[in-house]
C-alpha cells in the first residue's frame, strides 16, 4: 500500500469541489493479479475529521451532480460531486502530481459524459450493406460483424465488443499468438431473430441455451437476441397503456357530468340535501379508488415492461462479454506451440468478466457476483460439491447440459469454476498475464495428472490443502 503524506497547504479564500468516485475505488496501490488497477485519487481532510478522496477542482458555474448514495464494490460506479467547500473547513489537501491529476481529471470527465460518449460511439459505427435484403456488415480492429438485427442493436453490439476487447487487452495483455497478424479476423454473427439463431446452431451442430457461443475452430462468435422483438412488444404495450390512460382521463371528465346528473335525480326524488351529499360523496370516493387502482396498474405495467427489456439488455451484454473473453484468450494463446487454457479457468474467467462493470474503458474486478456467490455457498455447504481435483480434470462434456450428468452437473461445474477463478484472480491473486501465458506453454505428455501438478505449482500447495482453504474462504466471503 502506498502511503500518502498529509501535506498542509496555504489556502486562499477560494473554495474547492471534491468529485468522489464511488464503487470500490481506493487509493493507488500496485495491481494484484488480474484485479482492476485502482485509480490514483487526491484527498482532502476537513477540520471535523472527515477525509474525502477523489478529484479536487476549483468550483465552476456549472451545476453540481449530487448523489449521496455510494454503491458498494461490484455495482455500477456513480459520481458524487460535493458542493463548494469553504477554505476555512479544510485542514489539508493531498494533491497528485500534475500528470496524475490530469489523468484523473480525464477519467472523471469520461465517466461523467459516458452516456453522451456512448451515443457518439454508436452513431460513429459505420454499417454497410449492398441492398435491403442483405445483412449489415461492420469491419473493425478486433472483428468483422455480419448482422441481420436492426441497426440500433447492431451498433450497440459493435461498441460493446470494441470496448470489451480493448478493456481485456489492457487488463490481461496476453502475448499475441505466433502468426496472429496474418490470421483472419474474428467473425461475429449477430442474428436478428431467435429462429435464425437456432438455425445457425443447427448448421454448426451446436445446441446452446445461451444467447451467444464461440466456435474456436471457425474463429466465429455467434449471438442471438430477442431484444428487437421485446422492444417492439414494449412499444406496442406502451401505446396500449397510453390509450388506457386517455380512457381513464375521459372517464374521469365524464364522471363529473354523471355525478351532477345523479345529484339532480336525487333532488327530484325528494331526497334530503344531507343524504344527497352522502350518496354523491360515496360515488365519488368509489370512482377515485377505481381510478387510482387503474392508474397504479398502468404505472406498474410500464415499469415491469421497462425492467424486462433492461434485464434482457444486461443478459445480452453479459453473454457477449463472456464469449468475447473466450475469443480473446483463444486467439491470443491458441496457435502453433500453445495449448488452450484449462477449461475450468477459461469458463471461470469468462464468468468473472461477464459480471464486471465496464466503466471508463475498464472492466472493474472488485467484488464477487452476489447471485453466483449465494449459489456457490449453498453448493459448498451441502454434500453435492465435487472436489476441486475433479474440476481440474473436467472435460468439455462436464460443462454441457446434454451430457450424462445433465443440467445440475453443468451448473455445479460452472459455479465451481467461477468461484475458483475469482479466488485466484482477485481474492488471493496468483493469476497474472504472465502466469496465464505460462499455463498455455506446451508440456510433453500432458494428461490429467499434469493438470493437477500445474495447478499445485500455481498456488504453491497440494490440491487437497488448497481445496479445504478455498472452501472455507468462499463460505465466509460476503458481498460488500
């Protein structure tokens, strides 16, 4: 841990603003394993004892972005901008050197303007096709895409994959495979319908429940999504809900006419004024309850529909990231003279990366996925969890749902692989770009026993001893 000295400075009457980056960002320290490199932050100490970390800037005329909620590690990062702080309240400031301050300011600016930059990046994507019946085409540094999806989804997928590949290269800068420069580019096929996606699977002889898959032998990443259909369904539902709201408003206006007519009829019948008022009040209250219930249902339906689309977007992005890792690792490591990553490690890291927030061009590894962690804890606390040595020796069939063990065994293998990879990459890091490359070096006579020996060399202890320690750690690990 790098210690920062508290350096008092002379302050004029000017005030400062501290922009705090929340979400697990801490003071600078060497990056362990594959964990995300921490941003170097400036700090400010107040006379009341509070210490703020972030970017110290002069106040501007622009409005402040204020959000008092700091999300925990593993959640999307948010920017918290403090109101101007009087110099009289400041005890000391620890500024960064000019170069580091400029880098931090650039990162904060990129994060603050991420939505505008994302839109600009998507708009800048050039898609071409020869006629309206052909698929859209895109060619970039990392891949070439062929897409029958609508242009909006295609551009989003292009930008996401470009960002993920760039982030992976920065996070895990694996050496290029021999002859990689002359290898054909990764081909990404984006299917616009679920039927087309199933058809591609049939053609390739692959049965996958997932939204995407990677075929190493073909250098092809195939993805399918029901997002266009879901978005269209949401639009149709939104039109229907808007119509319902107009009908409720029309009925609300006509109700006043009806209630006045009711009051007149009661008066003609000789009903006393007090009784008439009671009947009218009851009718109005009943309608108001019905109206509020119907409007609440409209609001809930609109919220649920938006949530379904948002969940589908997140699932699609997560799976693309998952398969992007497979493609990145395979194309960087697998070539003449190199072996693929062990299956447990390849699948484990793919899951770690798919749940890592992608922010300011970085994949942030700072917390375990709470859903997977809960499921893994349940597995390890029971009697069904296989020993880690079985996972190290596992072949492709153990991760496939269609093999003899079925869905349960496949889910167990994925959970164990995720927990082991997260442990080795982040918790007690031994995985580094160099160690990943070393794992793929050719070994004469490699077999299942050699995989165990390699693992023991990686973690520095016998597999049985590591297995017991790993289980204890995962059972006591808590999401933050």
